[in-house]
C-alpha cells in the first residue's frame, strides 16, 4: 500500500485590523451616537400640557427672546431655563423688560396636573411686574371628547 504524506494544515495567524475596527465602530460608536442625538428633555421630561379642542395658534411662543415661565407637575417654576421661586419672578421680568425689543407678553407652560397653588403665585408675579398679556400654552391635539352640536 502506497504511503500518502499529508502536510499538516497551516494555522491562520493573520489579524485583519480593518474588520476589527469596523465591528468596534458598529458596536460602540453607533449606540453612542444614538444616545447623543436624542432630543434634550424639557425640565424633567417636559410638562404634560392640557389638551383642548379649540385653541389659538401662537407663533410668537417659538421665538428665542420670549419670556417663558414653565410650571412642572411637582410645582417647580422655571423662567426660561433657570429654576426660580415665584417671589423672584417680578424682578426677573423687570430685568428682561429693560430690553425694549422684548415682547411685553409672558407665555406660561403649566403641566396639566400642576396644582393651582403653584400657578396662582406665578400669575400674581406676572401681574405685579406690570404684564397684562399672559398666554397659556396647551397641547394642540384634539381630545377624545366629542363636541356637542345641537
């Protein structure tokens, strides 16, 4: 019987760095980019605005120099992006009114579940600052409650 000599298979010892880099980019960088590109939440998740079926559009509320007061569900008050106490609101509004370009209107974004005890001092502070025009921001989606039509 003839002898057949087999050569032992060679071990593959080449490391492909390009493949390794592409796998690492997919595993590490893509989730990191997804987390970085998430929209920033508005004050602890943002207010749950009250829903109404009839509303008035307020395009001025989207401007950057607008006076915006936000009231969260737990009663925290924000003037712009700064957390404040409602007693300091008239002074903050007066400081903003020194700039004559600023609209003399305050937009209030109150959570639908906020208590009246948290909203009333804000309204009193706005009135004591001399602002007569106040607008409450609401959710513009239609509610599930059917309208009554006689």
